[in-house]
C-alpha cells in the first residue's frame, strides 16, 4: 500500500501550488522540505513579488496598450530558442503567455491577491522591436511582496493539512528516487537534525535518521543552483558570456543547492539547457546579511551612469534596467567582475529600489501610507538610505575628485582616472539642455518619463550629475549576483519529466526552477522579469492537476 498519492520534494512556491491543486482533487499529499517549517514558501518569500501580466486592468488604467501578440513577440525575441530540445520550452512559453494574458490574474485575484497600481517597466531590452526586452511595462508588484504571493497557496495547503489530506514533513532531505519497473514510485533520504535558525540562515546538516516513502507520483519542486557558487561556475556558459566571475555574491540562501537535479538525472531524467542562467550585474553586499555571502540587487531606474572597473562608460544597451545578459557579458569582457554606478542624491531618492521582501517593509506590510511617504519624500526609502550609510559598496562624497579617490581606495588600485571620468560625465551633462539628444541613455530617460508610472515614482527629472544642487555624488560598486537557473529537468507542458529519448518517466513530475520554470527552460536565453514566480505558479499548477489524474 502506498504511503500517499503524491510526494512533493520541496516546500517552495511551485510545491505549494502543486500540493494545493492535488489536494483540491482529493489526493493525499506529503510535502518533504529539507529546511525547517519557517522556510515554507522557499525563495518566493524573499522576492519583491513581481508578476508578469498582459493587458491587465492596472496596465489599462495607466494607458498601457498591451496584447497577447505583443507579449509573445517580446518573449520569443528574448528567448531566442535555437536548440532541438527547445520544443517543450517553447510550448510552455506560448502557453504561459496565454495564461498571463487570460486566466492568471482573475484566478489569483479570486484567491485574494492584489497588486500595486503602478506597473513597473523591467528589462526594457536591447534596442530592437523584434529582439530582447519588454516593449511595455508588465511588472506587477504584489501587495505584500513575496509573502503576499505565497500566502494564498500556503493558506490552501494549511487548510488541507488540517483536514488530513496534506502531511508536511520538514528537515526531510531526499537523496534518491525509487524506481519500480521503470516508474518512479517513491523517495528515500535522511532526516536532518532539528533546526532553530531563522528563515534563510544556514541550517545544520547532521543526520539523525532515514526514511523511505512510496506514492503514485513524485513531484520535484526543489529549486535551482544559485546558492552553490561552484555549481554556478561549473555550468557557466563561457562561450556565450565569457569567463565565470571569480567573485560573486549570493542572491539566494545556501539551501538552493541543486541537489535534486543530479538525483533526478540518476533516476533517468534528462537535464537540458544547464548553461542557461540569469544572474544580475547590480549586486551589493548586504550590510545586515541573513545567509552566507548575502547579496541584494539594486533595482535601478534609468538615470545612473554606468562605468566598468576602469572607469569607462558602458555602451547601449548596457544601461540600468535594459539588458541584463548583454551587460553581464560586457562587464566580464573587461577582465574584471565588478562595475560602478555614479549618480546623485536626486537619482537615488527616486530611482533606487532594492529587491526582496525584507528590503521593502512598507510593501510587505501592505502599508499604503508608508509606501507613499517613502516613495515621495525628500530621501530615498529607509532601506536604501541604510545601504547608502552602512553598505560596504556605497561611497558618498561632495566632489568628483574625492569620489574617485575613494573608488580607487575601495578596489586597492588606481584604476579610474579622475580626469577621464569627469570628461565622460560632463559630456553627458551637456546633453541635458535640450529635449533631444544623441546620447542613448539621455534619450531613454526622456522616453521613460513619457510613461506616467515612471514619471511619478521611478525616473528622476533629467539633470546634470555634477550640479551640486542635486546633492552629494554617490558611487556604488556593483557585484555579480547569483539568482536563477533557466534550464533544468526536461518536462512537457503537464510537468511530466522526460527521459533522454524524450518520453515521460511514469510517476515523475517537476515544476518551478528545477524544471527551468517549465519545459526545462521556458525563458530560453533571456528573462523578462515577473516570470520567475509566474513560472512557479504556472508549472506547479499544471503538474499538480495532471498528477491528480
């Protein structure tokens, strides 16, 4: 007799969605999570809560004209699917765009989720309509950030647990998938010592016992590899992005270790697109870290000037918020793995946000008054000001010479020439006097302010960087920040894991980041933002519903 109908390996967002869908259909589910109970929700808890919707009420109120056709054009131009194994990733991508343009928002709204009325314009692209990037704003911040995304699914899971349909087993680490006559029929692993650490902190790995469970279906929803920098470097696409960085900061907790990818491969699962990944170039060291080597991403508006380690301005489309992987490739081609923002207090006040639920306590707490006060005040939001004051990567000075001296002192080498940096900033400043410009970034700033949402809360009025009236000068040393695995276990649209021949392995499913957010990599080579949580929701729902049959 089976221990349950379905086992879910991983208590993150994709696992919670799948479990809720299974239990809604009367199936008995066991969720196995290697961390403690306070880690339920996984990485999604730490996120800003952005979701990619198409033609939403929020967009329409801001006079954004979006459509399924435009969104699919942007997705395919970004994905650049080019491999034979991209058949299912492409199918999942097409289905997700349909979902984002149709049922997704009403379905989530019916569960109680709500969104900030100003839609963000993330990953604006590389400069061509048919290429990478979002043509229009689509980044909908969930009211309550990451915890607000997790909450309705955790609520459903907890209700089913109270009714006896779902069993939650924490500190259970899976190390083997059990196969019987070609089908996956269960899992085996270790019980880890009880954990008393806070969510996200490094937990112990001492083993206190073992377990083995059987089920009609096993769903792997265990996340990617971003917490293991050695695995990231091993999978790094040197031919496409250049050499792997020697120094990185971790954008995810240490338990995002990729173990289940290799364990599933040992059970016959195919892994595809392992070289596709999504890491950020705007990482800063957290002055108040939660997990080891904890990095935070700056979510920049378009106005900061971006320079490489030598003080040379980055070319378009390597501008803040435009083309992540092109910028990453350009930075690594310099032979260094860091770069610099140079900006003013006027810019940081309006344009800097920090990724993460804990860095946006006003949004996370659903405090409208605090949101308005923090985003429209004389200073930057308090978490940003705290980084400016205490962050190891932030420098504040009243004049450019002193700023450059401190920048060179931070890296321990006089790599930046003050005269050369001044020339580039002054040249840009001269372009501000007219409503038109040959400078691509100045043009982009003016284009951003044509969107009401950016003009109100996201893009500073164009001004001269070296004008003292705009406050002190600020330099921020930017590190490469690990984040998402874009490839993974090969699945079909229903979440069934495929073998090397492309055939479903009976009883085995995968969803979320471990499956490249669906299909084994539904982003292709580039992501459009808001599609990581959305991919967990979509793939978890599909896998849960199909496994319930």
